C-alpha cells in the first residue's frame, strides 16, 4: 500500500500530491497547456499542421481556380 | 479572491475551435483535390489535424470536469441538451439518405427494369449476416444498459465487463459488415441501388466506428476511476449515441435490407 491512515490520529499518510502536475493549481496556465511540455508540443504540432495546411490549401485553390487553356 | 456568482463554466481561452474549423477546411478541400486532381496530401493533412484537434479538445473537457470540477449540475444540463440536439441532427442526416432510397425504390425507373431490386442486382439475403448483425447490435444495447446500471450501483467489476462486452460486440458488427462489403455481388457503381445501399450503410458503419471509439474512451475512463455513481455524463452520452446507432441500423435493416430485397 502506498498510502494509509496513521495509527492514533488517523491522518492520511503517503498520499502526497504529485509534484509533476496539479490540475487545480492557480498558475495562470490555460487548461490546454496545463501539463507543460507535452501539451506545448502537441499544441505547436497542431498549429503548424493547421496553419501550414490552410496556406497550402489557399494556394492550391488559387491554382485550381485558374482557367485551363482550351485544347 | 474573486469567485463567480453563478454555476456556469466560463472556459479558458482555447485554440481548438479555430483549429478545428481549419481542419474542416483542409479536409473538405482535400477531398476536392483527391477527387479531381489526384492528390491526397491536403486530405491527409486535414484528417490528421482533425484527429489532433478532437483528441486535445476532448482531453481538455475531461481535465475541466474530472480534474478541475467545473461540471456543476447546471453545466451538465447544458451538455445533455447539446448531446440530444447533436443526435437529433444526425437523425436528420440519415433521414436524407432514407428519403433518397424511397425516392428511387418506390417508383423504379425503366432504366432499372421498372422493378426493385433493379434487373440484374442480386441483393444480400436479409436472413443471413444482416440478421446476425441485428442481433449483435440489439445485444450490445442490452450490455450497455447493464454497464450503466452497474455504474449507478457502484459495481466496478460488472461495469467494466459489460462495457467491454459492448465494445467487442461493436467490433464484431464492424468486422462482419466489412466482410459483407467485400463479398457483396454488387458495388456502389451498380445503379442507384448500389448508391443508396452503400452510402446509407456506409455512413451507418462510420457511426458504429465513432460510437465504438467513444465507448472505448469511456472504458479507459471507467478503469481510471473518472466516473462516480451519480456523475458519469460522458458514459451516458456514449450510451445515447450507441442506442441511436442501433435504432438507425434497425431502420436500415427493415427498409433497405428486408423490404428492398
């Protein structure tokens, strides 16, 4: 057992909050970045793919909208 | 320290809605590029970014509810309304495809031989695999209800067993449908019969996969103690969606498979 109630006083021992991540800590971080590094990595990857993709999409749509030469 | 004087959840600013909209743009224009210009780069980008946005947005909702405690009864009521409205919109989506089926099958044109099924089409026997699929989905409706009762009664072991069984039944249905698709004597290109059959059953199959995924996420959350016996709306939403998928199948079976054969 990692945690238990101590003998006479019945205090909970051995259940300290994890140092890595506390969801309710008032650290000003929004929920999508709360865990720090892994959240930032995923966020930046998503942003790169969506924004880069949107630019690529606009270029592709611009090219597709050019009239083809009649044969 | 300022506290809000209401029970609603004012969410943190989030990038997922706009990224999700961008992902939808990439997916739809990607479909055009794939259909007409033989390029699947944009479509792949769109689907990957859609997946990333969905994962992170829903991960954040789990953080806000289970770990930060923002889902008051008021918030939960709003989520219930939202899920009901979403499922209703999906029902209308399928209504369109049923309309298309009846439009073509109630008055078959001379090009089809004036009959339904059209001349030359050998429909699937509704009493074989489709009937088994009906039994599978009905059974999965029973097991998901069993899972729900187990959650409200605090019976962890039964809840995990019942939800696992529901997911396995869902996978079994999908596997059988995939096999049926592979073995069918007609294709989507075989007149309006093929179009209505594969588009309606295909979208249903997609919804079965979505529903199974939702239930699988619920299973992980159940195992990790996210749900309490009073508060488990994520599971209820998944169960509602699953029952909806089951009902759509029953309509598909009775109309397209049975009446239409």
